[in-house]
C-alpha cells in the first residue's frame, strides 16, 4: 500500500493526461455551445412552471392567459392547447405487438415470450404514470426532446465516453511503465514486485476517479449556467411532450419509464448508473492491462472490447441470430449507446424490466472476480 502514492505521482506527471483533459473540456464546451437555440423558451417555461405548477390544467392555462403578450407565451399556449391525457387509454401490450413482436426474435420463441411479458409489466408502469398525471406534465413543451438530448444524448453520454477513454489510458499507461523503461525484469523478479500490480491499478483508479469527477463538475457547471432549467427539474420525464424517436417505428412513441421520474430524479439516477459503469470499465481495463502486459496490445484489446459490440449488434440482427443479439445488449458498450433511453422499455434491446440496472449489477461482481483472478495469475505466471 505504501507504493500507491508514488504510482499516483507518476501518473500525475504525465503531460498527456492534462492535454487529454483539456481536449475533453474543449469538446464538452463546444457541444454545449452548439446545442443552443431554445434557451429563452426553456427559461420562460421554467418560470411559468414555478408560478403556475407543472400540470397542463385549467389553472395553468388561465395563468398563461393573464400574462403579457409575448411570442414565447403564444408558443407555450399553442403547445398546451394540444396536450391531454394519453396514458389512461394506452396499451403497452398492443404497442409491443404492433411494433416489435413480429419484427424481432422471430426464430426464438422464448425470447419472444420475454418480450411479451415485458410489455405486460410495462402496462403496470403506465398505470402508475397515469395515476401521477405524468402525461400532463409540461416539462419543456415542444422543446422537451431538445432538453433531453442536450442533457443525456450529448453531455452525459460524452462525459461517460470520455471517462472510459481516460480510464483506459491510465490503466494501460501505469501497467506499461516498467516495460517502457526496461525495468520490468528487475521490478517483477520478486514477490513484492509482482504485488505492485495491485498498487498500480488502485493508483490508476484513484487518479481516474479524480479526473472524471473534475470533468463532470466543470462541464455540468458550464451546462447549467447556459441552460437555466429552473422549475423543469420537477417535471415528469414521461410527459406527453416527450417522445422516443426510433427509425424502426412508424411513429414516435411516448417516453415510457419503469418508474415515475422527475427530470431531476432521472438525471440523478443516470449519474449513479453511469458511475457504476465507470467502475465496471475500471475493472475491465485493469484485467486487459494485466493480462496483455504490452501497451499497444492492451489499447487494441480495450478498443475491441468497446467497439465490437456495436458492430456485432448489426451483424446478429442481419443474420437473425437472436440469442447472440440479445446477450450482446448486456455489453457495456450497448449500455452507453442507449444511455439517453435508460429506464425505459428500450424496444427490442431490452427483454426484462430495468435491464440496464441488472446488467450493471451483474457486470460489477463478475469483473471484480476476474480482476482478482488476473492479479493472482500475474503474481504466479512466468513473465519472461
């Protein structure tokens, strides 16, 4: 444990780390800058919600009528005039049957059965959303999808991807230090030298956590200084204004969540699940670095682990290999890809409720066991 400090200092002396951090922040600020265009309207909606509540009802419309004439007021009134209850008569089973049952998992009856059961259980969630009048939540009116894309599809997904790259870089770099300096034969010839690998991975984890936390804090501070969400934080994420765009569907479907989330609750839960996935990737990249030993091979193996599931998903779907297709949805890469749709039914990419949560819960202990197995193997095997 005494060598964790020196290993942390080695990592912090790497100038490439600071260049990468600067590039990430520049990218994030650019993304935030180019996702504007609705700030004024979103700010107006937030102030209106603070004053009149979040529900599209008679009181809300009456409040709008009493406000001074303004293009933003007219736009919000036009949006709200077409809003209404959609969950009181919504049938998730019929949606699944019309949109998914006959299109996916055609050669796998068991998987089709899971799909049907999932939508049967989704009906219970729809009833809870209906009881909470989630569909009448104003959220950000017709700018709702824009706000959601900025928060989840752009900023949080970028931060998560940057965290994965940062973890990969630090774990691979710290494991390859001795080989790059031609000191591996000396360091790893003793039992204590072999155990140094644990200190290295702990050091990489500590530095990764601090750097990722810094990226998140700075980026989110800038984001919320540009986007003043105000009362929108307490809106329901399953508002009738919130639609899921899917190229495989004939029309947009409601943003159906398994629980009734406020925007703030959805954001916080997404952050928590993202943190678990970062911990999982720390374990995965550590295993790869320990087993490969060579920096170039470790980078290639980590890149393959991240990229290949996306291509395999398309490959399995084309060949209608539905069991491999479904198992592939549990991969960490596919979880990142669908981050903006976490805690929803996720169409054909989810056959059990809360699959992204279960997937993370499975990954964490499995990769923890594999990590300790990799360390034990490193301490015992012939290295030279």
